[in-house]
C-alpha cells in the first residue's frame, strides 16, 4: 500500500526528494528507505543524486510479482575490491582487512579478471612460512577460466544458485569485452552472500 502511495506521489510530483516524500507521508526518511529501494530495484522509479526520485515504470503489476527472480544482480551488487596480479600476498591480506571483504579479485591492466583469492587462500599462504611480502597473489589465486562469473543482467536467484552450487562466497560481476577471437571479462562489481541477505531483509521488511 505504502509503495503504491509513494509511486503515486512520485508520478504526480517527481522529481522529488526522499525527504519531501517522507514529509507528504508524515514519516521519517529512514522509514521509507526500504520502500524506495524496492521501487528503485523494480525499475518503477529512478533516483538521481541532488535531483530526487522520478517515475519510470508503467507496470504496477511488476511490484506485486517482485521477487528474487525479477531482481537483477545489477540492482544489488557491491563495488569490486581488486588487486593487481603482481601484488604481494601481504598486500592482499592488508586489502582484505582495510576493505572488510572476504574475497578479492585479481585483475590485469584494464581491470580484466585473472583470478580470485578467498580468506582461506590467504590463511593457507600465511601458514606456509614463505615471505608474504615477496609471494605474488598470482601464485595462490584460483585463476581463469575456473572463476564462476555473474553479470549485471543475471537474476539474483540464478546468481545465488551459483554461489550455493559452486560453494563460493562471492562472484565477480563482469562485462565481457571482445578482443579478436578472445573474450575478456572486465570486473564491474562483486556479488556476495551479504547482497542476498540485505535483499532478503529489504523484501521481508517491505
Ligand atoms: P573460503 O575458502 O575463504 O571459505 P570461498 O568458499 O569463497 O572462501 O572460496 C573457496 C575457494 O574457491 C578458494 O580457493 C577461492 O580461491 C575459490 N573461489 C572464490 N571465489 C570464486 C569464484 N567466484 N569462482 C571460482 N572460485 C572461487
């Protein structure tokens, strides 16, 4: 009900800011956060920084059928955390802590995917007794073409099935780039179990 109401407000008054919508509904901006997220993800509305929310969708039915198989990876993924192939294992461990992630993707020049390193890969390397400052990540990473990928266009359900089926915590979100007969994959995001948990809570709360 509330989402339909928000949609009507945006349709007649948009572009309109979150605060203005909240005012019209006599609610706090925070109370609207999950509703606005659902409407944005379902592509019924768009959001522009400093402008506000504007109406896109014609199809209210879509809102009723919104679920994990209609929401796309592109609507929910996080920013990718990457290191270069020649980075040391030590640097990768520091990145893991600073960025607060569980999986780091390894890229070559141009942000092309070469591999993935999980926290257990790094733990194993740290226990190996070698000098982690000199050991490059390329030695310990899982490398292409073994990496399981997702794209912004894939459904969240299908990407979640990949995470479970392949027993990994994160998938790189990629865009393919043709180079002659080869296809390379540029890393544009990171899709993890946290994205699924967040979406689950947003859907449940709405
Ligand atoms: P951890 O081993 O720390 O629990 P994962 O379960 O994600 O984390 O990783 C298991 C193994 O799979 C690791 O060796 C890692 O390099 C590799 N890996 C991580 N992500 C992917 C992916 N998207 N595709 C293929 N292999 C991956």
